[in-house]
C-alpha cells in the first residue's frame, strides 16, 4: 500500500482553513508567518514561494523578507529581533542554508522560541528531548503524522532510522522513541547497513542518496518512509528508496514525490497556528 502524504496534507490544510475562517468571522487577526530569505539560491527561493502559496491557500497572512547575499550577520540579527517584537508575526522561519559568512546556529538561537515554527531553537530541541511540549521540526513531525494516519503502531516496534541530521534523522528518532519504539540510528559510519535495516519493522530513510535503499535492505512486510528528495540520473525527482523494487516487498511505503515532502509545509502551517493560539491565549 502506498501512503500519499499529499492527501493527508490536503485534509489537514482543510481543517486549518476552517479554523482560520472561524478566526476571520470573529473579526480577529489571522495567523501570520514571516519567512526570511538571504541570498538568491534557486532551491531556497522555490521553497519560500511554496510556503507563501500554502499560507495564502489556507488564509494565513504571510510576510516575506528577502535580503541580499552579502547581508551581514548583525543586520540579520536585527531583523530577527524586530520580528520577535512585531506583535503581528506569530511564526518566524529563517530559510536554510544561510550564506557561509553567517552563523546559522546563532541566528536560530536569537529567534523567540515561542515563534520558532521550524523547531530548531535550542529551547525547542531540549523540549523534544525532555518530552515536553514545544515546536518540533516540520519534516520529522510530518513523518510521525503519516505513521499516525496510516495507523502504524509504534510501541515496541523496531524502527531503524538511516541518517542522523539535526533537521531530520535525530529528531525523528527521538519522536519515535517518545512513542515507545525501539530505535536504531544508522549513519555514514554504520557497518553492514543492510543487515541492520533488514531487521526493521519500520524503516525511515533520510540520507540524501538517490535510490540507495534497495530490496535487500528491507524486511518482508516492513513499513518504509522515504524522506529523501533527490534528482536521479534520469533527472527525475526520486527518494532515497528504490521505490520500484522495495514497494514489492513492504507493506506500506511513501512515494517521492507526493510522500513526506507535502507534509513538511503542512506541519509548518500546523506549527504557525499553534504559535498563534499560544500567543493569543497569553495576550
Ligand atoms: P544531511 O544533513 O546530509 O544528513 C544525511 C545523513 O545521512 C547523515 O546523518 C549521514 O551520516 C547519513 N548518510 C550519508 N550517507 C550515508 C550512507 N551511505 N549510509 C548511511 N548513512 C549515510 O541530510 P538531511 O538534511 O537530513 O536530508 C536527508 C534527505 O532528506 C535529503 O535527501 C533531503 O533532501 C531530504 N529532506 C526532505 C525533506 C522533505 O520535506 N521531504 C526535508 C528535509 C530533508 P553522517 O552523519 O555520518 O554524515
């Protein structure tokens, strides 16, 4: 069975839109996401446009701050601080990667944790590791939502996560552990990778290598979540999993495109609504 993230995302967006319509009908201010882009990287521009479009679709306000590539770190910090103070902004997202002369960790650490809808501020990272309520990074949260919608039980299951980045692999592993799965994390130093992945009831792949996971890496009947987004040799968008032969062997699999990708933007909207509600309740 193929689990389509775009269908799950569409359903969640409808639910958020209904809430925003309700907010508007009450004459209240709508949730607002502010995206800060530094430089002219085409992929980043396209991601930012996607986020603006998603906001417009569901009725969120959005603000886009585009800065030149040679923006100084201090200038960017001043803009982040101004966004922190701006009462009309609920969520702040600094599009990554930033140009090399800017310390991204420092910028993220200066975002108000209550507006950190990307879930990368150290306070929110700590909350995740302490199982406390905070903002969780969007892609890992999207993976969890897919597993929930597909009614995959996690408690006691052996989950293997391939990839340990701060953005995807590590937080997804922690979220799975918080749901009582037994989690094995693999990375570029892991030996006999296919022997480990072939033991997984649930395999989450976030490596960034086109079609690296072939059928021999997968146990019969496993659930396979493919986070990877790559261009294959044929120029087509593909995941980290060799979908054609792995899909024959597993019980559930996410495709690329239309799998985890659409869930990421959807979770950004979920986080922005959460930030808005938190701020309105504290106002
Ligand atoms: P990343 O920062 O490059 O991390 C890749 C991870 O894979 C690292 O932990 C690395 O190990 C591990 N790795 C690399 N080669 C390996 C190998 N041969 N065997 C085992 N592990 C290996 O990438 P990322 O940001 O986590 O992204 C991963 C993929 O997800 C990319 O394709 C990216 O485009 C995609 N992605 C998709 C979305 C979405 O919305 N769908 C969002 C974010 C990312 P080391 O730690 O040892 O280097």
